[in-house]
């Protein structure tokens, strides 16, 4: 398993962003599994402080892929997205 997270939040800016990439492999000694998996998630956030103090608006996108050369029927792909409006900071 390997993973990397990168984030960026410039000083004095309402914008911030982050991204995560993960990769893993699984291999069984009896060749019943020979799989690779990759996941990518990224988000962009904007602080609405000028209009709504403590509130943020975020957009997130995700991609996942699983490939098993020993059992191709178990291969999967997934893409998803999320919009989050945070009303207050606790």
C-alpha cells in the first residue's frame, strides 16, 4: 500500500484544495488473487466568510478502480462527486 496526500491553502485566501492518491496490490500464493487498486480523491473548498462567517462550500470528486487479473469478473470502477455546504464551525 502506498498513499500520498497533497494540500494547498494560500495565506489570506478563502480557497483551499487537497488531493489523495492511493495504490495497493494483493497477490495470493495459490494465484487465486492478483489484484491492484487505485483511489484518487480531490476537493476544493471556498470559505464564505464575507457573506456567511464560519461557512464553507466544498466540491469533492472520487475515482476508484480495482483490477484482478486472476478473477476479471471482480473488476470494478467507481466515480462519485459531492457538494457540501457547511453552515457553521463547531
